[in-house]
C-alpha cells in the first residue's frame, strides 16, 4: 500500500466527528456572513426533501411488508404486548403538556359560544381517514398513509399466495434502506448548509418574545428524552440506564441536528438487532417483525408532535382566548391524532387548528418563528420515544421484560412532583410579568412622518376653525382637499383601538394611523375634527369633514347622506357580557328565541342586531363610558359590538368577557364614509387602500393596534462581515 493511502486511512474522520465539524463550520460561516448564507438554504432543503422522498414510500411498503409477511397470531401478540407501552408513553407527554399549561396566567377575555368552531368537527374525518390514498401520498399526510398501509397489510396477512408480493416489498424496503444509508454518509454536507443558513438568518430578539413557550419546551424535551423515557425502559427491562442513554443518543443525534426524524429509522433497526443479539433472541422471523415494528413506531409514537397542543394553549394565553369545555377536550384528542407522522405534518396541523379556532393569521408567524428552535426539540422527544417503544415492544414480545416497581415509582413520582412544584413556583414568580391590564393606553403612533408633528387635533368642546362651516361646496371633495392643501378628518374620541386618546393625551389608534398615512401620501396638512354618530351625515354634507376615520359600518341605515369606498376590515360580531353570566349566553340559538333580551348598541349597529337577533330589544348606548353602568344596573343584558372593540373594552373592564359565536353572529364591515357625491375621492381611496394592503402596511398596523405587536424595521441580521469588518452594507 502506498504511503499516501496509509495516511488517508490513518486520518479518516468518523461520521460523528464530520457532523460536529459541519455544525461548527456552518455556524461560524453564518455568524461571519449573516443573511448572505441564504445561498445555502436550497442545499439544506434539498437534503431534507431527499430524506422525505424515501420515507414517503418506505412507510407504507414497510408496514404492508411487516404485517403481510407475518402470521395473524404474531400481529395479535404484538398488539397485546405493545398497546400498554404505546398508551403510557402518550399519557406521560400528554399529562406533562397539561401541567405546563398551568404556567400561563388566566387572563382570558374571549370565550366561544356554540357555532364558533362549526368547521372543527366537520373537517376531522377529512383530515384523518384515507379517502384518497393517492392524494395523501402527494400531500405527505402520513397518518392517512399509515392507516391505509395497515389496512392493506392486514388484508395481505390473510392471503394464501402472497410470496411474490412480499418479495417485491422486501426488495423495495432494501432499496430504500440503502438510499437512507447513502444519505447518512453525505449528511455532513446537508448539515453544514442547514446550520449556515440557520445561524445566518435567526433573529434572537423575535424569539425573546416567545420565551414563555420556548424555554419550557426545551427544558421538558431534555428531561423527557434523557431522564423519564430511559427511566421507563430500565424499570421494565434488565437494561442499564447508561445503555439506554447510549441508544437514545446515537439515534437522536443526527435526527436532532438536521431536524428530521426520518434519518433515525436505520438507527432504530440497529437498536432492534443490538438487543436481539444482547438478549440472545434467535428467531427466523425477527427481520419481518422488525419490518413491522419500526415503521409503525415511526408513524404513531412521535410524541414530540404532541406539543402542538402546548402551542395552542400558549396561543390561547397570548391572544387572551379561552379554550374550554367540549372544544378543549376535542382539541386535545385531535392534537394526538394530528401528531401522527413527521414534524412536517405538524405545520399543517397548526394551520388547521389556528384557523378553525379563530386565532389571528399572525398565529402562523408566531409558530414559524418559534419552530426555528422548538422543532428540533420536538424531534428529540419523538426519536427518544421511538427508541423507548421499539426496545420495550421487542423485549416484551420475546418475553425479556423484568418490571422493577420501586424503580418505576421512584422515577415517575419524583418527576411529576418536581414538575408540579416547578410549574407553580415559576407561575408565582412570574406574576409580576403579567401583561398590562390595558396595554393600549400606552400605544403611540409608530410613524416618522413630518405631518405627525404638525397635525391639528380639535377635541369635543373646543372652538373649531372659523371657516369650517363655510368650506366650498361647489367643487368635489378631492379637488377641495388639494385646493386648500388640508385634509379634514372626522374622528370619534372614545373607540379604542381604532380612535382614542392614550395616557399621554395623544390622539392615536388604528384609524388615526391611516389618517396620518393618507395625509402624508397626499402631501397635505391634517386636521382632526371630532364627530358624533348622530351628526355624521350632517358633518360630511356640510363639508365640515372630508372623511370620517373611526369604526363605522359599511351598511349604514342613513346611507342617503353617506357614501363609502371599499371596506378596510371585516370583523366578527360579538356580545360583551358579565363574566358571571357567560354561561347564560353560551348557546346562540337560545338567544335568538329569547324575547326578553335587551342588547346595547353603539352607533349604527341596531340594524345589524335586528337582523341577527330579531327578538332582542335594542337599547342605544350614547357613550362607551355608559356601558358598565347599563350592564351593572341590569338595564341591558349585553352589548353588541365588533370583536376588536369588545376585546379592548374587556381589557380595561375585567368583569366582562367577549362571547364569539363565529358565523352564526355574522361579520360587520367597517369603512371610511365620505360625502355622498365624492366619487373621485372614493375612486382615489379604493386605489390607495389596495396599495396599503399590498405593501403590508394594513397588516402591520393591525398587528400593532389589535395584537400589540409593534412594527419593526427589517434590518439584516448582525454579522462579522457587516457589523465588524464593514465589508458589506
């Protein structure tokens, strides 16, 4: 052998060291180049896609082969031996998630009435049952694929002349396993690309806002993976703790690093073969048994995905929306079902649950930001649970278990005792960090427009400009705005979060921000004039104001003096009720039949109320300050309003809650009214609002005023190349 060949062999680096080196080099390059490392993103994605390409075919072929090649008695024995471990592992994680839920303070404002989630139950079977297996394969719906494969596998199990099919499936499985081994060999390249892109784009300040979710997730993932699940194995088998940790570490390492549990499948087979040799298991059907155990384990024991439920609970706290009763039970059950399969499917599950439960669209943005960190820890728990289940089921089937009750109870009692103490202690210590009762009081206009400092704001009772009632009416509204170089905006002073005065006495709100933006884009001065709903038509007709920018219904009963551009917001109709009486208002159908209900309405909502609750008696509420008195004295039973305004009111008045009935109560459409014949101005406003929607301004302002998420300037992530060496801008 030549000398250079001997040196090459001598300095050959193991795969583990190659992976660690790839992590270090990729992370360093990400810190050095920052966002420039996005060029590596396609390589990392392609690496993951190659793994998924193999797994998507490997799961059904392995399950069909494993079930089809075995005898019905073997399958029944495996089911009898394995169901208790399967159930127990799920119960461990589920109980942990529900205990972690106690961390979140109970500051719920939004409650769901009947009908709020009408699509929730209807979509359940469509999501799970393999009605169209081809569609499930194309869309990577792993639970449906696995269930389809189990059905086919059971059918093949009972066939008589099945050897040709079994032989074909075995060759397919062997081919897939060879491909997975090849992918493992080149994994350092994919890992390098993944970590370079990750380190180059991660924004830690965005993750900091989610630490209430991320930190418990990371801690519990480590504890479950490296303490409780190994404790279950050593309590039920002769294995030592160190041996189990070694199995989990070797199986989890690559899967955790690249963010895909699929790569752990070859390691699961290694675990089966290792323990078969260790416990002297000599069975000619061992290979077929493993072919059945491992794919089913991969599909149905990914308990890390159960943290979907923890994220939904976090959203409930984050958006002050209560999940309770039947909906909460159903969500817990569906989270278990939806967690079957890989973490890629969890994204679909989150999207389905957040939209069905009525969370804002930004919920998916929150998940995307958090999953940069949490998804790898979900995978860690999932792979650890796979190793645990494979080990227990294998040894149970071949009667190699030895249960140690004292060891079992010592570990599990200690874990749940420490977890309970930690949760309640942390909750107690975090009381001072609760969100403010009314954070909107401190919000300000987040713009740097020069018009913001020169705008004139007139309050109710102040003397208005002397020429306000004599403004020219012989020209159109748009022409008059440009002729006078001034935009007169009408506002209502007490309708947060749309238009109101903050704690500093500044006129602020969602609509007010748009007023500043409109004046800035038109290049004119800005004057704010207060209005009352009963005088709005007169103010517009007399040219006292050019446009009203406060929450006003598009379908106004007095539309003869008003005209509207396209609506800017579609918002659910809700009821504000006493927290003590919320159960009385749970069923919307009962409310529709009740002729004794008295409902307070603000502005032009009486017409909408008459259509939705025709038997209820409408009581006009002249000022928002009167709501508490009217509800307390029993003059009204509830207030009919928009969801955003209802939530804002209940933040300041914790004795009241918002009841959301979904589609049964309908939606209201808010728009900016102008003078009836201001057609040119309406045409201009429609185009202008479309632009604001397209550039993201509307979404940004909604997130700020309705959800409390301030707009942020998107700056490139810190990097050595840009911030230290100043080689790039």
